[in-house]
């Protein structure tokens, strides 16, 4: 089984993936592909370079390039995949039987969370611009079509409970097949 997770910057996608990992799923992030490619190009490992390299790979190899690269490395078992940004990445994983989970959180909360990830000097306006860039390649549409949507605006315990319920739902529907 494959679970593909999408959401805006700092919505909590990686946290959701780590909760699945605790339940036995193998965790893989499309960002790992981008980080590796960035290093191979001898670029500084900063967010702007990661974004540029990710967009470049999608432009050169197709909008589902990162999903195809990731899937080629997946073996049997249960997988949870982070950093699904383009609609085509989500559709590629759907074609392989994946379920999509969209993670939502208010933009002001995401901005506060992102202060640890991004340059501390990033203004709220710049954050919105970066978020809109990601959303423009398909995050919004993926969330609209997601199999499950998680509102991550509460506590970690509340998020854990939501993920436990999703796993229970997936397991029971999987058992019925």
C-alpha cells in the first residue's frame, strides 16, 4: 500500500508521514530526490536551490518525474510518501494504487511553524508567495481530490488520533477486498 501526502508549506505533511512510519510504513520523501540532485549539481543546500532543482526536474522529465523516480526505488510493503507537490505526482501514485492524504492548516499557523524551516527573515508576504508557487503546480487540486483530508490546526495528540482513524479505515477497507 502507498499513502501519498500533500499540503502547503508547514501544514504538517512530514509529521503525518512520521505517524504512519510509527505504524510500520516505510517513509520516503520526494524532497530526498531533490536534495540528492542539488548536491550532485554542487549547489548550496538551501530551500531556494531545492525549489529550483525540483522545478527543473519536473520541466525536463515531466511533472511526475519525482514520483516516477521514487516509485522505481519502492519495494514491497507499505509506503508513505512526503512532498507530493504536482498534480501529476499525485496522479502517478494514484495509478499505482496509492491513497492521497491532504493536510490543511491555517496560513498564519503554517507561517509560524515555517520559521524553523525557512530563513527567519522571510516575511509573511514572501511566505505566501512561496506557498502559492507550490500550490500552483497542483497541491490545491490534489487536496480537493484527496481520499482523506486532515485539518492540522490542533495538538499533536489530535493529529495522532486522526491518523489512527485513517489507518483503521484503510485497514478495514483493505481487509474487505
